[in-house]
C-alpha cells in the first residue's frame, strides 16, 4: 500500500478475506482503518475488526511514501518502513 496525500488528513480501509469462496457474504472478512496525518507524516494502522478462517495474526505492511524517483514508475522501490500489526493499533512516521 502507498501512503501519501495532497490532503492534510485522509483515510483508507484495508479489507481482507479468505480469497476464495463466498465466506465474505456471511461476514467472514476483516477491516482495518488507515488514517493518514500529513502534518506529522504519520500513518496509523488500526486494530481492525472481524475474522475469517486462515487470517494472519501478524499482518505485515510494507509502506512506501510516494515522491519523485521513489515508489513511482516501473522499477520497484524498497519500502520506507515494514510494520507488523499484531492485533493492536500501530502508528509509524514516514519521510
């Protein structure tokens, strides 16, 4: 996922599911809020809600801040931060 916005505050939501079948129709999915605060360059990965069979207890997030020559174009860029959320909310400040 890429963090960064031209707005001072913005938010996304991560939506996870098993990846096969229709369990999500019966509530087998999880969501987590991702608010971004541009003034302090902070991304928060919310604690999340919901569960589904096979859900990772420790979810890794590779976070890349988009800027000229980094996180854009065809060539892959190394993430600015790799964060593991282990069920609790976690915040990370970015360049």
